[in-house]
C-alpha cells in the first residue's frame, strides 16, 4: 500500500523487462497480479474503488457485515479453488461433502413441497439417477425426458462454434423438455449460474455449465460458499497475499489513460502520477476497457460495447428469530429464487438474517424498496412457516445492475482473448474468452490467461504452483 503521496515515476527507476501494471482490483486483477509477482515480475495494482474484490464485496450496515450479493462456487471451479488456496482462504469457504439442494414448490400443499437435488457416490451419470427418478416437482414422463436431454447434452462438442449461435431454450424444447421441466430443473440451475433463462442463454455457455457441473465428475456440482463476509476473502486476505508477494496496491486510484512510449514501454496515467511498465493488463469491465484501449489494440473494439449486461437483485431480511433451519434452499412457484442463511457470516447475534439472490432481475432491478418488501415478505411467509409470526427487524436491497455479462446467443464471438494487437497490452475479466459464463471462476481463469500471456512475452518462467488451465469438459 502507499501513503497516498503522488510522484512522477519513470521507466529508469525500475528494472527493465519485468514490470507490469494491472488495472482493476477484482478477482481477475488480483489473480493476474499474484501470478505475475510470483514469477518475479514487479507489479503495481491500481483500483478505483476504496477496496478490492470487484463485484463480490462486503459493506457495513449498522452492526452487520453484508455481502452485496450471495456468491457460490462449485467443486468444478478449480481456478477459484486455486485462488482461495493462494490467499489462504479455502477453509473459510468450504464445499458441501455432497451436492444437496432443497427445492420448495409453493404450488404444492404444505407437507408435500420439499424435493431435493442430490448426488450419490456413483459414476456419472448414475450419480444423479436416484435424485432425478424421485424428484417430485416433475412428472414421470418429464423425468424420463430430462434424462434423454442430459445424454444429448453430454454428447455436444463444446468446441463447435455453431453452439454459440443457438439458444438453450429452443434446444431443450426440441428435445422434448416441457415448460415445467425447464422451470423446475434447467432454469433452476441455469438462471443461478448463467444469470439468464434458457431462452436467453447461448447453448454453448449453457452446455458448458451443465456438462462441467453435472456430467463431468460425480462431485463437480458440490456447492461451496463463504462462511465469512466476502470482503474477508476478496479484500483483506487478497491484500495480505498481494503485500506478501511484493505487489504495490493502490486503491481509490482512477486510471485516465493508457499509452505506448517510443521505447516500447507503456505509460498508465492517474491523477498526479504516471506509472511506466513493460506490460499493462486491463482487468476492468468491458465498457471501461473499451474507453482505455489505444487505437488499433483490437480489430473490432466496438464488439466490447455489444456484450450486454444482466442485473442481479439481492433482498436482505433480518427476523427476530430463526425461521430457516437449512443453510439455503431454492424455490419454485414463487418470485423467490434462492435463499441463504447469512446470520453467522454477518455477525448477527440474535434472530436470523436471510439473503435472497434474484438473478435475471431485469423486471425488478429498479423497483422501489417498498414494492419489493410488499412482494417478498409474504412469499417468504408462504415458504417458511416460522416466518409467519416473526417480526421483521430490517429489510433492505442491494442492486447490481451490471452484475454479469449477458450470456446471449452470439456472445462468444464478441469475447476477446487475453492478447491484444498492441504488444505488451492484455485483457482480463470474466467477460473475456474463458469459455465460462460470468462467474468468479471465469474471472480467475481470465487472470491466469492474462498472466500467462504476459510471462510469455516477457520471457519469464511460469510459477510452478500456478493453476493449470483445464478443458471445460
């Protein structure tokens, strides 16, 4: 960290051939900085916000520490798991021993609403056979059709560029999936991971999610989540790891321009200071990257502006008593999607704090808090009998209007790789061409991709412990 003093620095002050500036302190930027520093590169990390973590962060509300939204990962998210290990935070965000998702269907009478999606210790695809066969939210014919569609999905070649142009909903319908099956199974998983319903999702990205998460390894879909505030992981522990690696980290530092120098180095301008380096990584949102890209860096920079965004709404409710005995559940037949118990993680001492994660929230993202309160509190009371007599001590919402890139058909052709046409300039971010949707996993993978590209250009050896990228399925 710096003391806030600005000074003019030149390339002569630092060793040649091994300096880099990373712009952006989200997961992509932190990953890039750590990987480069571990390889002996002198790194400066610049972040405009007062904290690290990007869109996965925490803030204080009275006595509570609140995450801006509920973030989970899966056992197949090997890059994010590497990141947790690298910052010494894996024990704070453990995985389930075995996939188990309670699913409540409000369309059914009380006492018959609960179903579960869970796996058995059997090879793929038998590991989900018993769960699917007994899943009460689908008819027998719908369960059989789901099995056939899963086998067809497993046969898709993720390298086929034609998949990117198709939408997942049409593909499912053509394989006998009813509207109910799409709602109660495919969208139950897909909306949470893709931030879009099936009809608005690229078949390429949806197939990647389901093939990797459900059809690659028996334990691939086991769910993990932070049992502490996200800021503990993505800010405090990340800063500690960066400091230990020798990275100079500056927050509240807005980059105004990026340009090349006559000697082939790069200048990064911030108010009152110029950073000079051999390599620059733009680890920012696609629109910000577009604004900073020098002319000629990409063949079609306007593609970045065509990558749409999708919102996520998070509803936070604090009750005066315990109303949910499970760590989380998913819901059908109601606007409620996923509900998580955040009581312990937030520091709440009495009562219970629930967080509702509402993906693909285009219709609600700008709704007034009073409207959302009137909509969601009765739904929670219908889902949770214990909430019916409980007092609501606090109700608030957090909104991420550009939470993810939109996984629409055709988005794959718009996502650039780590390298640009300007030597020494690289891109990172969940929106780049990682093959994954906009997840924490994609962000970390993009950082590894960018670091690898920088190290090859600088002729620096790759750190032995750096995460090894794997094929998507």
